[in-house]
């Protein structure tokens, strides 16, 4: 006689990616003449469900190398930037989000400086681009048909 059993498994309930472009300003002690480089390091982040949306909090360090004093001296200005992004991830079959779900955030494109320039006075404007992938993982139940009749055992013959 056939019976049904339920198997509980983890499954991806929703998945999406989003590109973020943010502009920032860094104030320096000297008046910059030329920007020589800009790089981003130490990117850390995490995500959680909040009010039926996904809240991603993170931080990274930006280092801007520039010259000053009519291009006769150089230095590096550093700034730690914290961010908070709120995104809506569509779930499969429009399933509601639950506090029991796990949120997995991945960096698809690491944060990088796409544009940097000196503006008035001691300020450097720069643009940071990054792309994050978000997965919502939760429990799913699968019903399977089982048979209680045990298959017969094969007889193992002796090797000669």
C-alpha cells in the first residue's frame, strides 16, 4: 500500500541582484592638485529581513591618493564609509517573508571607485559602484510517494 511522506529541506525562496552607485565627499587637510588614485578595501556586509524587505548593512574603507602643493607632495586620505541599503527581493510564487528565513548576501561586483575629482576647496568627490546578490533561503516541504513493501533481497552466490 502506498503512503505519502513529507521531507523538509532548505530551498531558495527568492533571489535577486542590484547594482548600487553612490556619491561621497572626502575633505582633506591640504588643497589637492591632482588625484593619483582611488581604491576600496575591507568591504564587510550582512543582510537581514526587516519589515518585509531586505536590509543590507556594511562598510568599506576608501583610500584616495592625491598630490598637493602644485604637484610637489603626495599623501593618502582614508575614510571609512558605512552604508545601509533597503531592497525588495521578489519571492517565488509570491511567498511571504518570514523571520525564520535566512538572508544570504554576496558581492557580485566588489565596490570600486568609478569616478573621482577635486571640487572646490579641500573636497574630493568620488563615486563608488558595487553589485550585491541576495538570496532568501527557507524551509520547504516536499511530499513523496512511498511504498511500505520491502524489495526482496538478492541472494549472493559464493565465488568459486
